[in-house]
């Protein structure tokens, strides 16, 4: 299975937070699964850090590469086709980061790992 992490799931995984569901935790720990972190999530974390809405234990420029390497996760770049797909989405949700994750999930055929049920409204498979 190919999995795309929602931003909060990446942070909960890194922090070993109890908010992460057992099903999500099991899916992320399975070495047979290919797990992606979108650059959209990295951008969201950077913005929230600069606004003081997010605190992380280490600088983002070390945290993300270290966690990708330690967990065998892969970075998912933002492609032009992802951006174009956003323009075709209905407005079930206005969060620009989530909308880009939806577009990436649809374009790449991946399952989103998220506590947020809004992804289902777009026809995206969700693991939670």
C-alpha cells in the first residue's frame, strides 16, 4: 500500500503521540508500505512555525530529513499536475494544504493517513 501522511500524522508519528490511531500506527510501521510526506506538509509546518502555531523539538531543516531517513519515508514533490488538479476540486474544504494533499492523493493513487474525515468527501481513500 502507498500512504500519504497528513501533516498532523507526521508530527504525531515523530512524537509517538497517543492521538495516532492504532490502525494508522500499524500501517506506517509496516515495511511493505511505501510512505510519503508531501512538500505541502513541509510548507505547512514551516508556515505554522513562523507564526508560532507549531513547536518542534529540532529545527525543521534537520527534523524532516532525519525522520524521512530514520523511517524510510519518501518525500513527495509538488508537481504541476497536482496544482492543476486542485483547480478541479469542489470546495468541501478550504484548507489549501489539505486541498493539495487531496490532489496529490488522487493523482498518485495513494491512501491518505489522516484523522480528518474530509478526505473521504473527495473520494480519497483514508487510513485511520
